[in-house]
């Protein structure tokens, strides 16, 4: 399902089933405007279903899906067909592209949403739970709880301790590369920052773009910030920064941007004008040596026979105190609206979606993610999927991604343009951090 968040993450549509330009994630500013009535909600992001029939009660359950593009829509259609067979319910799906769904989520939830809908774990879930826009799904978890680890359970709860989220899939962010290119050049994966920079220099000397970095859409750079901050200042500092909005104008965060400056000379030429797809193609075409991205994105570029050529390593250690103990692993899943027309049916659908069988079926058509439930046959995973499981299970901490770990009215409206401003003018970091700090304090003070 994308980050980011999601994800999240691949393409945007002007209307259901109509492909348009790459997803930008500039969602929350527009969402805030719509909450005040400044923008209208598109007619297709309402309680009506794109399938025949109404949401109703009894044997019909409505689902709001953010997967209108051909893939992963096809994988979800297969899944929802199986939902009908397994539960005996009629499932009506409102297909909306990811970007439009995310941009309009606040007004959608305040209006007449579907019974069940796609969304993300982390602060993005807790934010709406705290506003009373969701139904808790404690009864669902009473049946699916054995399928999940304690870490997944924690990611599915609101601040009040109730469950509001059923995890479905997730994926790591890491440093990706072409195995065959690396084998031909004799490169080995670095574990420390010094080795990372030395490898980038070697790649540049070999005529490669060391880092396929692109940030036209703004959100891809957030993953690099998150890793730099967790590697330098630790997971606890990072999450505190995301959740509380304090400490932005501090030596700790300044150190993140200072470290980042070392990478910029190794980035793709014109990176602020390139989409992540263009960067991933540089990697696929062996023009670039490395790329910091999520499997959910790059796994859609390295497909078929090329999938096993996709390798990755954990973002390198900077501060030995924290090593490589944290992994960015956004979790996607499903939630229930606050007043579902068919609550019992919605619970049955969520119970099925919380099983290994459901997730395995979906992954059969969408091998760019990994399942959240235990019991999935991992022998059917691609090499990148199997390696992703090892990376995530070996982590001490899991973060969700900047635009999921912090407030929705701060991530995109403030941080997205601020990071782009820094990347365009690294010498202006001090002023940028001062401005971020002022905006953060205003947002947290005015909204609680």
C-alpha cells in the first residue's frame, strides 16, 4: 500500500482510474484548507461507492481504498474478491488515487466515509483517533491478536490504549543498489559513515552517480533526514522531535544538516527536478551506485527477473552509541470509520485482513512489501523481501517516516519545503532551522 506516507508514494490520479503525474505528498496544507471550507471535497472521495449498490448494512460492507492506479489496484481487487468469498459479504470499493485520498482525509472522515478505509500507523492514525473520527477495533484484535508481535500491537493503538488500526503490510527504507553492478566493480557494503563516503568517492571516480537522489516531490528526502537524525542523535531524540515539536533549533539538529552537506556533492545532477522514479531508473540502468528509498517504491522498478538484482544495506553508523539500531519501516493497513453503516460486517472484513492468508494472497501480486502478520510462507518471498524481514527483525527501534511520525499539519506544510530549501542552499541551514523552530512552536501551541 506508500509513504509515506504512505507512504503513499507512487503515482497520483486526477480522478479514479485516470493516471496523471507523480504523487507529491503536499497533502496537509490542502487538508487544513479543506477543513475550513476553503476547498471542496472531490465527489469521488465521499461515502458513495464506485461499485454498484450502496454501503448499506446486513450483507454489504464499503471500503475506501487509496490504490486506484492499475497496480496495486489489481492486487487489492484480488484481495477484496477473496474477502467476499471468505466472509460471505458483498464488498463495495471506492477506488481513489493515493494522493487525492491523503489530501482529503480530514474532510472525508468528517463526512460520510466508507465503513473500512486504507490508512497508516503512527501519528497519522493517532491524530484521527484523538479527534474521535475512528471506531476502536478492540473486538477485532481479540481475534487477530495472536497473529502479531508486541511491536505491531503497539503501533496499532491510540493514545487512549484502544486499538484503531489493523496492520497489513510494511517495508523498510534502506540504501539500495544493483548487485550485478557492485559485483562488476568489486564494491562492498559500508557499515560506517567514513566507509560510506569513501565508497561514494570511489563510485564518482568510476564515472557513476554515487547517490541516485531525487526530491522534486519533496517527501523522498524525509527518509534521509530521519536516518541521519536517528544515527546521530538516537531514536528517542528523533521521536521526541517528531512528536513534541521542540528542539528544532538546537546543536543536535544542526549536526544533522551539517552531516547531510557531506552527501550532497554525490547526488544526482539536478536532483530537485527529478522524481523518485527517475532516480530508481538511474539505479536500474546502472548509471548510479546507491539510492536511499523504500522497498515499496524501488520494488516496483526492479521487477521480474530484475528483482533478485536488487540489494540493500542498512543506513551506515555515524554515532557508535546508536550504531544501526533503528530502521525506518512504514506500516500500512486499515481502519474503521466512527459510524460504519455495517459495523459487524466491517469487523469481519478487518478480521480477515488481519490474517496471514489475506496478506499472502495480496503479496502474490505485489512483491514490493512484506506482511505484518505471522504465519506467512516466507519461502515465497523474493530475495529483497526476505532480506527486508531480516533487517526489520534485527532492529531495536522502528520509525514510521517523518510524515507519519509527526503532526500532519507540520510534516508537509513546514518540513517538506524547508528540506528542499536546505538542499537548494545548504549554507542557509541556520536560518532554516530557526524558521522551522518558530513554526513548530506556533503549531503545537495553537493546536495542543
